[in-house]
C-alpha cells in the first residue's frame, strides 16, 4: 500500500530499473578514448562541421589543455578524462518519426515514456542517444508559427547557420572553465530552438538526453533564442544506466531572452550514480524579459550545476527554483548565479536540498549587483533537510553588491527530519518509509508544484524510491 | 477477553535514562471512558505516548496488551492499525500535504483499503461541520499555521475519521475557549460506542461534562495512586490535588496554592477510598 498512489493519478509508478536498462545496440562509430587534436579532427570530420567549427574545436582543445581543474567544489579525482570516450555515434540517422528510429533506441525511449508524453502534452520533442540526436519532431501548427526546433548539427549548416554562429558559445566561452573548454572541443548533439517575436507557445517543447554507452561523455549543446515578447517553456530530461566506470556529462545551455520575452527552462536530471555532471547553463535577459529556471537534481555521482542569469536589460527578472536530492555516495554541489546589470532588475533564488545515507549536498549561490543596477532586488532562500546523522548539507551563498540602493534578502535553514513528526504520522497508520516519504515530499512540494505534472509525479516517485529501506 | 481492550501491566518507562513510569497497571474495557488526572510531570502524557509507541520513551519492563495482542514492542503504525489512537498535545506541522489528503492516506493505511475519494470527502466535510471547522482547513497543509484550537479540532477530526478502538486524548481541551471545548466534547461523545473506549488526560472538567465516565485514575510519581468514579473529578476540581491522600489521610500531592505539603495530614479529615 503506497501513500502517494492516490495523490496524482494516470501515471504509472516509476522505478529505478527503468533507467537502468542498458541498450545493447553496438554503436556505429566511436572515437578512441582520450583527447588529441587527431581525435578532435576525427569528430569534426565525422560530423561534417563547417570550417569555423573545426577551428573552434581545436582552439577549445588548446584552452582545455591549458586550463587547470577548478580548485573549489567537489573532488573530481574519480574522473579520468583520458579514459572518457568523447564521441559515440549510435547506428541511426536523425528521424522525424518514431517508426524510423531503430527499435533498440525506440524501446529505451518508450520505457522512459517520451513518445507517450509527446502524444499527450508536448509541442515538440527531441531525443538524443549518446552523442547524436536520433529523433526530432515539432507539431505542424507550432512550426507554422515560425518556431524552429531542430538538432544543433542541422542548425549549424541549415537556414539558421549565421544565427548559430553568432551565438554559439558566446555566453559560455570555452575560456570560462576547463569543462566549458572541453565542451567546445568535443560537443555533439543538443537542440536549437528559435521562437520568433510575439509567438507564445502554450505547450512545452521537450528534449530528452540518454547516455547509453559505457565510459562515455555526453556534451550536448542547447541554444535557445526567444525573440521579443515571445514565450517558451522548454523541458529537459536526462538519464543513463549505471556502469561501473565514470561517465561524464559536460553539456552547455545558452539561452537568449529578448526584450519582453519569457523563457521557462525546466530540468529533471536523473543521471545514474556513476555520472560526473559538470554542466554549464547560462541565460542573458534583455529589457523587461524573464527567465524562470526549474531544476531537479537527483542522479549523478558528483554534480556541479549553477545556472547563471545575466539580467542585462532594465526590469529584467529571473526566478530559480531548485531541488537536490543527494543519497549514498553522491556529492551534489548545486545552486544558481545571477548578475544584475540593468536597473530595477529582480531575482529570486529558492532551493531545497535533501541528503541521506551519507550523501552530501551543497548549496552554492552567487549574486552580483553591478553599480548601475539601481533599484534592483535579489532574494536567496535555501532550505536543507538531512535525513540522518551520516549526511551532510552545506550552504555557501556569496553576494557582491556594488550599489547602495539594492534590496537584498537572504535566508538559510538547515535541519534534520523530525523524529516527532515521523512518530506523529506513524501513529496514524503510516509505515516508517511512508511517513518519511510524506515528510520529504512535503518538504519538496513548493518545488514539485512548479514542475510539469508528469515530472512532479516522477519526482515524488523518485523520492519514495529513495526513501525505501533508507537508514533512519 | 472480549471486554478487555487495553491491559497495561507493571509498565516501567524511561526517557533519557530518567524513569518516568514506575510499574503502572491499567485496564480499560470496551465501552468504557477513563479519565487520567495528575499534576504536571506525573507521567500522564508519557503513559499516552508509551501506549502509542513513541520512540522518545524506552519500555524498561512490563507489557501492554491491546485487544489480546502484545504490542509492547510494536511500531506505532502497527498499533494504529490494531486500533490505538493518540490525540497529540502539540501536533506536528507537516508542510506539503493537505489535511484531507493526509487523512485519506491514513484511513487507507489503517483499514488496508484506500477510501473512495468522493464519499470520503463528503464524510470528512460533515465531521468538520460538526466540529465547527471551516471547510478550507481540509485544503490546508497538515497543522501548518493552525491556531492552538484548530490543531486540537484537527486531532479530534482525525480520531473521528480513523475510528479507532481506543482513543487516548492528551489534553485535547487545553488552549480551547469555552465554546470550542463544548464542540470538541460533543465530538468526543459522538465517537464513544459500546465497542470502543476512551482514555482522557485532562485538567478540565468542562470537557467531561455530559460524558458517562467509568473510572478516574490519579497518577502520582509514575504510578496510579488512586482510582475512583466520576466524583473524583468534582473533588479535584473543588479542592485541587490536595484532595488525594494515602490510607493514613496524608496528602500525596501538594496543592497548587501550597495549601498543604506532601505527607501532611490536613483538614478536612480523609475521605474513604483514598480521597477526601
């Protein structure tokens, strides 16, 4: 008997085994592990890059070699980049119909419920398997409004080539940090989205990343441009089966939000627990525009994820809502960054973290208010819940305020799960697991209600799954 | 066995290595209402919590039989499923789950069968009306931001919904105004049948008004010092705990106003049955 079965209906239970199915299909092409200019040349040739991109990759590789590992944050000792396979092409072309996607790959996505979700609640779907996008489709009525949703490779050479070149890794330059440089050198796959001025998409676009190959890296690049007064909700899901060697995810997400536009970017990250998730996400928001991040981090061995918003135009806004769940062996270092540049800009960072079974979660945030960002408002609130005495929660908020009329608020709360609350719920008939799951789901509720329904349900299922057999 | 619902024998309970209950005996039969009185710190709430299986207390010796089943070392959810209910003195706030959803889950857990949503909702709103709870409380997070009075009503609502065999009410009247005490008392009276039983921990005779009381126990120093009928409630209400004396007529407890000291023989002379 399960406490939450009645909570939200119509979605089947999710259990971890779904993510653990390893696809057995042999890849079509795989580069040798490690990083040399030859390997980069091979990837570039294999992908039919334009010349500028080949040069960009080689230059990024040089930057990578000359950039030290970050001296802060979780240990990356378990990550042996020389043994990460940077490029794995599945034996499939990019298709616009699921029928044409090879059965092996389609099965994997079917099990993850992606085609079903596309039929019922999405405007368009992209699905990436290892290094390449295997499926991309947008509803006709959406395409008719001029919305472009395609894989990065097609965008690089197609109609929007100039637009891509103009924006590609301009927000996140390869010199930003070592893994941004690595991304610049070996990136593959990802999505390009263009929403023309005034177009408001009322149903979301979704992209799903699946890393199936063992000991590989996934380096997808997502580039989204939302033009003046347009609106888009973009959903990103990630998963991978678990292997006993480290996998690496170092994607990059660049979001351009034009004047008066609004972009909502939702992510549920459920990578397997051998994954190093070193992802970089950044948005720039023009006058009166808004970026809303919703972020759930559940998987990964080690994670560093701090989506950044640059509030460039006056009156630009950002909201970041995030939840992190660190279980046994996980070290998740998550948070958000915001730079207030324009006047009267506002930001709200609100996060919750849960750690259990020796898991460690760190909240890290950075708020910068530039001298010219007069009348800006920033609020940071983080709450951590530890489920046992082995677990760890840290809070590292940084603030750099360069004017004297900014309105800044910060609130942090770290606590243990209340024994008395568990007793209270158990005295009403709930088992210990269900009582804890109810408390944890309740703690996470302000975040889960921001997620699309099926993701909220998935999140509750993940929480329940994590709570089963946990040491109290 | 059919009549005997709760049998506590020689129960010794400690918390943080401090002994609180020192060999307590108590029997409650089906169809009975028992009242537990005693000064602060006598161990009343500890007894309630120990019967429910609170992890804050350790059972050092003795046993608790419930409906023929030894529940001394069972977890609280097993006890709840067996039919024990405790109304908490200070119920916990649980953010993120509404009172209604919580109660539906709890009802399903206790009965082993999830209730159907619409009939459940209907029954719940009827009970809430009875308790004069505003309907929006069903949609609010469990106890979050509830006033003291609403929390107590929420506890009684939970009792009525889960319909246990034994309900232990731990100062369910404290913090309530006169009208709310009457409302809660009505709810409690409505609950009692020949098949269930009540153990009421209280200081307040108001809650007991109009209630058929079978036994009144006075707890002193972790033991039941004396047991009597409903007249004990009046006596204590009138004279305070100074009314409770040993077989020699000596006070077992000092009065709140310091009128007499423990062991002192004071006027009027001792009454039979261990109470004046």
